[in-house]
């Protein structure tokens, strides 16, 4: 695995991880050396930790706790990329340390975290002026707040179901710009809509429709940070049927309008609007 430290500060450090491992590679046990939140920006991988197994897809969060051991598996080709934020114990205490949150291992794609993850990626690539330490603290605060309100986490499923759920998530990612409904994606994988819905939600912790919307939001956030086209064009390009629906959905997830997000990703260093 290739790792590049892209930021180092007193309370927050940021590492870019790029893994090319596949099914032919033997997994090995690793240990977290700090509190961390790793945003999966591309690819998929499995994680075994604290006696449970998880499947992570684009938009998921891998949560690290100092001293905890974990093992990553790669049953799909293509590897994965993560932007990992590491926090000092003092900062975690300030945010409100709760072991059940920081030992949750995995968080499914949540819209509130996906848009912040993409803003962080824009900052890491130098296309924005918001500081990586600022966005790291905001991401951690939102993570703690969300998990304090409700515990949304995937549950362990059978290996065959896990593979199919991850394959379905990859298919949704690739086709998110197209009209997709439950019946069409279930048919793609040879299941009834009910059985597909139950399998997908059990393995990944979100429903297929929730994952579809989060895929569209994630892509929209990328384009808002990188693309100069009008917001309407971006909304239509990622699969939203009309601008008003996109604006409402994005604002509900990010707490800021698409226009405000674009400004934050490019010029605005004021993190207060995200609080």
C-alpha cells in the first residue's frame, strides 16, 4: 500500500492511502496507532475487527482506535483509495470521547459525511483553500454527532451476500447518473426486489436508494469542486431530475447550498458555516 502524508499539524494529520491489493494478495493483521477516520473515496475492501466483518464501499468510513487490530481483505480487483485523518487524544476528548463510537470500526455512506469527505479531497488536491486541519475537525465533529444521535452501522452477513451487495454497490456507482429503481437493480442481480433490498441493507447498512442518492451527492461534490459548469448542468449530469430537488437534497446533507459548497471548496476559508 502506498501512503503519502499530505498534512501534519499539532492536532490533525492527514495521510493519502492507495492500495492495489486484490484477491491474490494475502491479508495481514495491522494495528491502529491513533484515533482516525478514513474516508473511502474509491474502490471497495473488507475489514475484520473486534470479532466482526464489514464491507466498505465508496463513501464509507473506516474508524480507527489506538491499539485496535484489524485485517483488510480485497475480494474485488481495482484496489481502493482512502483519505485518512488522524487525531490526537486531546482533540478526541474535546470532541467528546465515547468508546462505542470510536470503536464502531465502520460507518456506512452517510450524506453528511460524504460531502465533507469530498470537500476534504478537494483540499488535499489543492483545489480549495479550506485548511485540511479545519475540514478534519469538522468531519470528526460531524461523525461524533451523527453516531451519538443514532447508531447506523452495517451488520455481518453471509460471504456470498456480502460479495453480491458490494458488486451491486459498484454497479450503482457506475450507473448512478442513469434512472435507477429498486426493481431494475434487483433484476440485474437476479433477485426479487424484497430479497435484494434486505440483503443490500443488511450488508452495507443503507438501502439501495440511499446509496444511489449518496453516490450522486458524492459525484456532485467532486464536480462542484473541480468543474466550472453551471450547477444545473452538474445536477442533471449526476442523475438528479431537476435543480430544486438537487439543491434541497444537497443542502439537507451538507448544511450548505451547492453554490456555498463550491465557494468553500475553492476560495472560502471560513469553516464556521459548517458548524
